[in-house]
C-alpha cells in the first residue's frame, strides 16, 4: 500500500475549538488507570484498573444520564493479584469485561473474562488460556448471541526470541466455551496491546509486531468461522507504527488509527476505507492528524452512525492533554481539533465510544510520584470524562 501522507493533513490541525474544562472526575480518591467504556441504550459504564495503596483491581463505574457517577465503583476482580487493562463491552445480558493479572510472587500473567449484570456486578468468571505459557492483554467483543475473545500468550521464560502468539476463543453470553482456544496469529513479547472490532460475522483483531520487518508495523487478523486471515497494514519503512485501533462503521467502512514515529516523533494518523481494501493492500494514503512537536500517542477511534470520532493524548504547550476530532465516513474533518481535558495534570491514554449525538471520552490525568515511573508509584491518577460533539 502507498504510505504517502495525504495533503488533507494540511488542514490547520492546531486550530482548537473552544476552551476545554478539566473533564468530570469519576474515580474518586483511588489511583486509577487505563479506562475502558461501554455504552448501552440505557446507561454508560466506565472501567479501569487501580485502587488504594499497592493494590490494583478492576473496577466498573455506572454513569447517570448527566455523565456523573451513579453510586460507588464496583470491584470486579478480587484483589489477590495485580489486575490490569480492562476491556469492557455491552452484551444482551449486561456487560462483559476482560483483563489480565500478575502474581506478585511469581510474576506469572493470566488473562480473565467476567460477565456482569446490567448494573455492573460480577455474575461469572473464567480464565482465558491455551496453556502454552503466560496470557495477557485480552479483548472481548459481542458478536450476535455470543462473545469473541482474543489474547496474547508467551512462554513463561524469555528465551530471547521475542516470540508470542495470539489466541482466539468463542463463548456464550453465560461464559460457556463454544469451542476450544485456537491460535490465530503471531506477535512479539513486546507487543503490548490488542484491539478488536466486529465486521459482519467476523472478528477483526489489530496490533503491532515486528514479523520479518525492521520495526513494529501494523498487523490485522480477520477471524472467519474456523479460519483466520492475516494482513500487514503498514510498510516496512524502519519506523515503528504502533498501537492500532480499527473500528467498523456502516457498509463495511473501517476507521484505522495509530501513532507512527516516521516524521521524527510520534504523530497520529487515520485511514478511512472499506475493510476489503485494507485486507488486500489497497488502502488509501494515511492522513496525518496531529502536528505537535511532542509525541502524539494513544489514538482511539469510534463510529456514531456515519461519523468517526478520534481521541488521543498530545502535548501542545508543555502540558499533556486529551484532544479529539470528528470526521465524515471518508475521513474528511467535520470541525477543528478540540482540547477535551485541559487540567493541570498530564493526561494518559483515552477511550472513546458513541453516545447520544456525539462521543464519550474517558482518560486518566496523573501526577508522577517522586521516584517517577508508572502506575502505583503515581502521586495521583484520576479517571476523567468529557464529551466530543460532532462538527463545530
């Protein structure tokens, strides 16, 4: 595929619409990180990992019609292990959430899936594993009357080969396996994330890995019944293309976003094209969305009807905030970039979902602790929520 950057990127990307507030805090006093979102016809829910002290649990927070917390956060994991990176989706029976855990003593990683009531309380729990090693970074999606899951497995001991595998399993909405786990693709030990979408009756998994390339490139697997098809989505240019998110809109149109270091630092890109063009290597040139001197990272995308919503983390003035923009189904901007959360803290990675006539966006704002580092060493980390309207 061609990797010239479209001239559409020359649209004034640094013109921001309006003045952002800090976003609505929804996680209370705990340390909270890496949120996920699910929106049902009747309610919205946020999920994150975190807690107090050195604990890290999975929490789910129901939201009311005014996008405020409805009651206290609900703990889904039991706290015996460190739990990370929830992936939350709505189902016909309530909600489902996938995450992975780390055993403090052994360092072993395990992936988990839970079914929740419509109010967010746990109904069932089961591990996601093929038994080949450690399991991590699971994703879950609803497809018709069942759940589709995928996760990464890697050998318990690092043999220096940087190899890992991607596994898939289909389950009922009650958590009953509808078939055994099966391997669907290759990844790396330093593949840190999976994302997924539903396209017709298929599951589409996106991630980044160096599979015979000089750097990590964008990878896609389409799971069709008992078969899976792999396609590399970015060229082998020696510059890392990482953390892709692909979501499906009407009539087979896909929106694909990621961040790429080929312009000297990480910038956010977008492709809007039919999924079959991505599958056969005929995707159009990517459009560069961000133009800051700092790293633009954590890009995620969602559809609301025929409108694309895109959110990411950026630094325009020495302060990392959350930004968003909306586009037509063909990738034409519907308005300027908006600053969604201009707090005095630095912003982490967002999640975005369609809601009403726009989009809900959640992220964590954090202050690093005295020793630096991530997660439980933070002085503070708060989940915040804002809305991204469509257009101007």
